[in-house]
C-alpha cells in the first residue's frame, strides 16, 4: 500500500487525498496546459477514481481538446484559482492531479510526454520518457 499523499490549492481550502500509486505520470506540452499552468508544460498524475478523496469547494471549467474535441473538466479553488484536479472524456475512471499541487519533491518522476510537437524549444526532458 502506498503512503497517503495530499494535493492542495494555494490557500489550502481544496484538497485531494490519494492512497494509491499513480496509474500514470505525464508531461503535457499542449498549448492549453501551458496557458493553464503559466509554465512551459503541465505535469500530472492520474489515479483510479475510487482511490481519490476530494475535500473542499471547487468550481468547474470545461474545455474541449483542440485536437480531438474531447471534453476535459478542470476543478479549481473558487478562492485562490488553483487547479487541483481534472477529468478527461476518454478516461472517466481516472482523476488527474497536477503534480505541483502535491508540493512534494519526492513525488515519482513522469514516464510519458505528450504533444511534443508543441514543446518549447529550450525544454530538455529525459530521453527515457515514452513519447
């Protein structure tokens, strides 16, 4: 059994607690993740829905993928605005949590990278990532 990990928004009002290891940890270079995070890419861990406990209030923002029109529902804190978890139409049994919301330097590294064609040219990630 994995240790319990807690992700939180910036003000701490909205939290996500997980007890299982992530199903997948990935880096996303899509332009929407760059906008959402304010960074060059997003990093998220996906967990089985039944192993996730959400506490606190959240607001939803629904976005359609610019590539395939798939629905993505982002949940963020209505107080501080930080995204704490989201779901995707292709995997409703999973909940994705931005790795930074865990504020845990010991969090496992990503194993996959997607939308590499939109990667900022100065970003260098390990060659070991599945692309």
